[in-house]
């Protein structure tokens, strides 16, 4: 059985962390406002920085721990000479006046100009501003340094790269406490110099500072090792990500898959295929090309059990909920690989296998509804959302929920109640109980604009009396309302909203895509009228059959306007046997 955590443990680093291995010095926790804090002495990499001179003020060299970090942080948050923050507070100034003074201070002006450079990707101008600020004695904050490091790490030029290391050294010298963005930019600088080991060192140092690494923090090291073909080091980074609770996305998994294919590591290819199945579901063309490369190589033809335990495979399928077994490569011999499509029932157009519909546990839906409620109450007026929940409890459950704004605006320049009502009537006709669906509309849609038309007023009143219309309050985001209603009622959701914006990203990539696939009804309009596209009777996810074949859905096609492309991989002898049946 494949285990998501059966990964390589990160070995001890071959060399000590260098960029932020500090000596400790004695300095007051509350430095004077008119004196600059003494810089920290630090060890530096022989590749990047010169070896520092010994300091009589230093204790023996120690790694930064939490106690040291608290001292460093306390000192670094004190006012700096020349900073507008160091000016004595004037209680006679209004908040607006103080904000204006900060904006117009040398540091504030520099921040504004650097932010513009960041927006425009102007590395040269940012470096010019940096030199000018240093020449004029303008102290730089963490934000200033982070913008500069970001620009240098994003630059393709040698100048930006070299200046980035220089700026990084200066930041350390100035005793500016780093944050996650600092380390990530430094890691990108290391990766640009083709030094993924240094990039990984920086992630370890980040954790030493008590800073939780993010996915982007690991990217420079992971992609660097993958590009160099260093598979074992890439696996070590991946293992560290898992241990840190960082979930790899398609780009990272695709890179690990490629280095595994190139290294002919069949076990790792199998593992990553299943991780793609669990987290990505449908793959991009880039990843599809890597998958194709594996099934075409000689190693893929060599690996696989010829006499497998059928009962264990079936047991694995039941335990996993269907669509995969996790028992390893099955069969032997060359693979037959084709690009194909599924018919409306989920039968493969190449091998004739029928894909399965993977179940969702009721407990998962219940947990998702609870997390959805928590998120909504944090972002909406809690009393408004609780009122909606009470209303839904009284009037529900419904067989379908309609995202009224989306449906009324499809292919329209202005909101169309006629179009919305057309869909509502179709859904009622499909209902076994002849019940109206729940229509969610913002209050503005119900009271203003087209809603004032006499015919539309009658329609809205009819829906209200039937308990089929809910108007979300002013200032609310109706997305939370229609999504919660569909999840809690365990019913269909009618919308063409692909649910990809920030709000839906908060819901994660584990359960939500599976739920959406099983519940979303999409619409298309033609001269023949409106068409409802019901959820497919099979799961659009990587599937592994009990005979060892694979079906991989791609993001090419959406099954609405154009059929989705799938990769079908079966053993050649199995495919030929099927063709003779």
C-alpha cells in the first residue's frame, strides 16, 4: 500500500549553515535613538562572503536559537537612527498627520519608490535608489531590503545577482531581522548561482529562526536539484517539505516526477503518480508529457508484477474508495499509450475500460460544511450568515441551488431574469417532487435595476412565497451563501463559476475539487436554448485499474465546449487481447 509519508529522511547537512550563523555581541535591548546599533558578527560562506575578523565583543560562536532570536528581534524592533519611527511621539499631531510625516520621511519616500520598482520589475533603478540611500545615510528597514532582494533574485542579469549577495550581506551587518521573504529571496539567489545546497541550507536556517517555510521557500532548492538530476537530494527536500507540513503542488510534483523518470526510479514514479492523483487530479500538458515519457521508456516495460495477488488489489481498491489500489506496477511488457476521450458514461475510447465514480464519505462532507461555516463567519457579518443558516434549516433541504447572479449574466450584457427563470423552470421539471430550486441573489439584484420591471416583480414575489429565494444582505459575498447551501443540502449547484479565485483557494485542494466535480451543473446556450450539463457519472481524476492500466485526465478540454483529453496507458498485450474480444 502506498504511504504518502514513505519518503527519504533529510540527512544532516554536509556543511554548517553559513549565512545566518551569528556570533553574539553585547548590546542594549533598548538602543539610543541617536546611535546606530552595533552590527552582528557572522560566519559567511567561503563561496559568497569573506571570513569576518574576530571581535572582542563576541561570545563563542553559537547557532541562533529561540532565546537568541528573541534578543535579536527585541533589538531589531527598536527605533533606528534617522528613522521617522525614532522621532518622539507628538500627541498634538493627528493620526493623519503622523502618517503623512512617515510617508514624506526619507525612509517613506524610498519605500514608495522601491515599491514602484518592484511593480515594474525595474532592478537597475532599485539598485540606484539603494546606492543613493546609503550615500545619504538613509537607514533601510526589513521591507526595503526584502524588495531589493526580491528584485535581484528575479533578475536574469549578473549585476542583479552579485548585488543581491552584497545587499544580503549588508542586511546582516545592519542587524535587520530576516523573515520568510528574506530567506526565500536569498534561496533564489543561491539557486541562480546553481547552488541548491545553499538554497536548502537557507530553509534550515529559516526554521532555526522559528520561521515556518512556505512552498515557495523550498522551490529554489527542489527545482535546483531536479534540474541537476540529483534525484536523492530532491527527495530529501521533498521529505523535509512533508515533515514541515508543506504540500507540494503540480509544479513541484512534476519536477520530482521528471527527475524520477530520468533516473529510472520506478518506485518513485509510482509514488508521485499517486500524489498527483490525490492532490492535482487533472494534469497540465507539461506533466502529461513527462507521464508519456515514462510509459514509453524501457524501464517502464521491465517493472511490474506478473502474478499479483488479486484479493489484495481488490482490497486496496475498496479501502481507497475506488479508482486506485496502490499495490505497485502490475503486468509486464511494453505499454500502449494513446490520447483519447471518454464517452458520456465514462468508457475509454481507446481500451474500452469504464472509469469509476469515486465515493465521498458523508463525514468528509460534514467536516467541509463546518469549515465552510467557520470561514464564512470570519469574512461575513456573523449574524447575517447565522440568520441564513437558520432560514435554510427552516426552508430546506433543496434538490438544487442556483447561483442567480452567474446564471442571469451568462452571455448577457445586463442581468436577465428571463434567462434565470428559464433555468429555474428546467430544474423544477427535473425535480422528482416538482420543487423549485433555491435561488441565491444579492439584495441589490432583488430591489434595483431589472427587478423593478412589473413582470420581474411578480416573478420575484412568486419565488419568495414559495420559499425558494434568498436575498443576501448588502456588503456580503453571495458565493459563501450558495456554496454553503449546496454543501449542507448535499444537492446540485447550478453555476458556470469555475470557483478558482482566492475565496475558493481557502477551501483547499483535497475535498473541494472532488465535491465540485460531483455537484456542479454547468450551462451552455445556443439557438436551440439552454442546456444543463450534469456532473459526469465518473470521476475526472487519475485512475489506476485493478488490471494495472492507467487513465490520466489532462486540462486540455473541459467537456463543455470541447471533450477532455485523457492519456490511456495499458500493457500492449492486454490491449491487443481486449481488441480481439
